C-alpha cells in the first residue's frame, strides 16, 4: 500500500510540473480517492475479498442483466408498446402525433399499424391487433374523429405461418359545419360515349346502370343533353364520405334523392366532380372547365371497346400541360371482348410511357395497390389505372376506396388578400345576381365590401357580399381553396362576365390594375405551319377566356416544339392576371402552353 501512495505522489509531482493548474487539481483529487480506497482495503482485507466476490457473482450471474439497472423511462418506447400497453404518457404522445397529422392533412390522415417507424414488423396476432384498434378508438374519440380500416393483410393463417397483421386506417375528423368540409375537385374528361356521366351517376346515386343510360339522366342540365345522351355544359356532382369512410349515397328504398345540403350535413369529405364534355365541338367548354374550375385531379375515362380515340389524347394533353395528376378509368369491360381490351390496355400504357407523357402506369387490382398509389399520387409521374363496369359493378369498390383515401395536395393561402375568380353567373329570383367560382386566396364574410371587375373599360366597382353558399348550403364565411357562390348587392347580371374577379376592398389603397398586354414564356405543342407576329389564338388562363394576338416575339418564327418569350395583347378588353399563372392558347385544337412572366400596361 505504501508503494501505491509513493507512486501516486511522484505522479502528482510530475503532473504538477508539466500540466496546468486545472489538470493538477483533477489529478490530486483522483490520487486522494485511490489512496482512501487502498487504505480502507488495508484496514479490512476480509471486507475487500467479500466485495470482490459479490461483484464477480453479479457479473457472471446469467439472471442479472446490466440493462435491468437502467430506468425504463429513459429508453424510447416502440409504437407497438404504445398501442398494446399504453401508459397515460403514451396516449398523450399518440394523441399529439395524430392531431398534428390531421392538421397537416386538412382533417384526415392515413395511419399504419403493424409496422414500426424503422420498417420492422410488429408481428401482430389477432388479439394484439384488436387491442391496438381499441387504443386508437379511445384516442380518435378524444380528437372528435373516427377511423375505418381501409386495407389489411397478413390475417391469413392457412399457409401455416404466424400472423403478421398490417393495416392502414383512415382517420378523419367529424366536421361540425359545411364551412370546414374537406373538398377535393376532380375533372372528369374523356372521349364522347366513354361513360363519364354514367360513372358519376353510379358513384353518387349508389345504383348500377342498366346499360341504357339510366344512371346518367339525373346529371344532365339541358333538354337536348337528355335527348342525345351527350354532355354539352360543365356539370357538377358531389360524392360525400362520412368520418367512418362510408360513401353517402341516395337511399335505394325510397325514390327520393338526397339534396346537396343533406349530403354535406352527414359528410366529412366531399369530392366535387366537374363533368366535362367529350365531343370535339364542345372543346372550348371543356378547356374552360379544366382551367376555370381549378381541379386538383383529372379522371380520364377510356371506353374499353373504343380505345384511345378522338378527344381522349387531346384531354390527356391538356391535363399534362396544366400539370394536373391523372388517373385513368377503363370502362365497359363487361361488354368488351378480351382481345380488344388487351389491345386498348397496350395502347394506353404505350401512350402513358411515351416521351411526351412520361407516366408510370400502375394497374390497381387490390386495396394494397389503392393505398400505395394514393400515398404516392403526389408525384405527377404515377398514373393509377382502374378497370370497371358500371353495369356489373366490377372494380367500383376499388375506385370508391381510392377516392376515399385520396388526399388534397394543393395548399391555399388564407393569410393573403381576398381573390376570387368568377366562372359562372346566375340571376336568381328574389335574390338577384349570383356568381360562382373558386376562392384563390384569403377569407371573406357575409357583409364584406369587395371590388368587382375589370369591366370592358378596365375599371373596378364596389359591391357587397349579401350571402355565401357552399355546396348549396348557406355559410357565414368562405376560405381559400373552396368553390363557393356569392350573392352580390346592386350589380346587374349583364354587367358581369366569366373571367372577372372579386378582390379585397380597401379605401386607403389604390384600385388594382388590369392588363391588356402581358408577356409569357410559351411552348408550342403543335402547329401545322409557323407562328408569326399578329397570330391570334384563344387564351385560357384560370377563368379568363379571350382571344389574344401576338404583338412581338424574341424569335422571328415559331414551330412545333419551340420555346420563346412572347408578348400577347387581348383583342377585346383588359383582364386581371397574376404573374406565374399557367395559360393554354389554342386555335381549334390545343396549340401551346405557357406561364405569365410579366404584366404590361
């Protein structure tokens, strides 16, 4: 023991001469501790031997684990532990996680159980699976939400393997009012007789078609549409899903149809279908419907017996040029010979994979495919393909499930000044002038003063919002991203046209400027000859639809595939435009696309 203390003293002396004062203090403290240990051990050798034996016993005892001494609360708990053996802290953590995801998803989110965050399996059996669902039931109830199992796999025990249940749940908040309703707009396009209106009738009415157009009759707006069976105007229909992911359809027992107000009261999510015309002579209306109604997705209908004919490619091109994600629905598979269906599928996939489309076609054949495509549909490249029959009902369940889990991708700014685009006008008895359109930015309340314009001279006038309707239901306010109708005060219907806007009124601010000339960067998609100065085409930009003339170009001539900066001038009157807006210009069939880069006087 004396040797130990002497050697330590020497060490101290050496360190004192070679290190700083701080390290000297540390070394002295260490030496003192070791010296005390050695002296104590010297006084009682038996005690030291006993302690050493105890440490060895503990070290080599297989029943004693080092991690038993660590406090369990310090180790992070897995999602499986939180779901199966939930403590109050676990429930609070799960509640906060789901609440955050509901806020990000505008009131709904897909939640996966059976797989940990790092991808490892939870190895859930039937009993554990039911226990996890019970925990989630408690948490979602606290958040005023419900859940529904939209996809599950691994329950099969016939192959002799242990169960590894994996499930996706759609958690959706119960909406208190129509004002908060989650809405997704889908434009339905395709060639004439592809079955667009029939599919919407089957989806929204909850009945199958009889093969003679029974399901579509209620969707038509005009007498000549019923007689010819062809849509000529921009029609609208809604499909509601409640908080438990059940579609709200018209009761089959009674002949009475549910009104939009009744559907919205029961729904937590509404899909607004914009039924567009398939015939070539109504292309102008179809393009206006796709630009003016601001759809988030495009549903392209292809008749299995007809294939990619007529306006199908044209409509697909418009959707691609506007950058809208596309899902394809192949209809009439019940009356199509297998070889013809195979030819149609081959033609469809080759067009989607071509250099001009660059899509990844994915045939949806199970609920697992539905979840995978819906989660990755954010990417514009993925293109899910459904094969359905409106008569037999084949494939309709997969399409309904996909529409149920489809999430909104567009983010609108509520904090920016009010901006509303008018795409339809009405004169309602005892109400007056009513306009419908899309709220682009901001928030508006009943009684607010707004600016409406520009008129033919480019001026704005002041009016007041008398009433607001959303899905034919009266609401006190409207927010960005919603399609709503406004009743306006002291405005005649003949003074309003499609393409005009409603803007925030501020008496201290100057009136907004409108433009008759603008500069755009364009890409010519197709033109049989060359485009020169003074070339005139119909320009579609949002709800604006007017003929414009090219007044100058950075190049002398433009041909198919060329890009250039071009200056346009509207032929009739100025319009309210915003920099960065996408536009389509056409003369007959679609000719080109572009983006507004500068507004000129």
